[in-house]
C-alpha cells in the first residue's frame, strides 16, 4: 500500500495581483512530492474553502501581499470550520508584519512564512503537521 501524498491548495485571496511567491512555493511543494492545486489570483475566502473541500486537501497555503491578511486568513479558517473541514491545516505567507503573526495564530493559522523564508522550512512544517 502506498502512502497517501499530501494535498495542498495554494491560494491567492483578495485583490492581490502578484503570484510569483505562490508559484515558487507551489513548485517547491510539488518537487517535495506533494500534490498541489493552485487556484490562481483574486480568490474569495468562499472560493478557497469550496476548492479545499472539493479537492479534499490536507493544507490550505495562502499567499498575500495586499495587507488584508488579518481579515482574509481568519475568514478562511472560520469558513473551513463551518463546513466541517476544520482539520485542514491553514498556513500563510507573504508580506506580513511580525506584529500581526500572533493574531493570525490565535485565529487558527498554523504558521506564517515571511519573505526570505527558505522553501524547505515550509515543506518541513507541512510534512511534520500532516498525517
């Protein structure tokens, strides 16, 4: 029996139009043997959660540069819980001030990866928190 591959939904919530970082992490996760679903730009929290549930993912990884992380990340966590999918791990990355990270973690975001974080750090975090 083969071990189930980790499934990760990489999402760009809100009006942020830059996805280079999301594409870099998506490629790194794929290279690490994970299945990656990339939703593309300008997704609503509702679209992200619907895709996560439909794709039966283990992790939702959101990338955000627009500054709306304190609203959008906790909204995704809450919607996942509302859909009975609160076991999906939510992580975030992008330009997120250090002072916002405790609030995000208190609101269900498992980890935040700021600019310059090596991709292997995100990969190892996901691998150690799924299964």
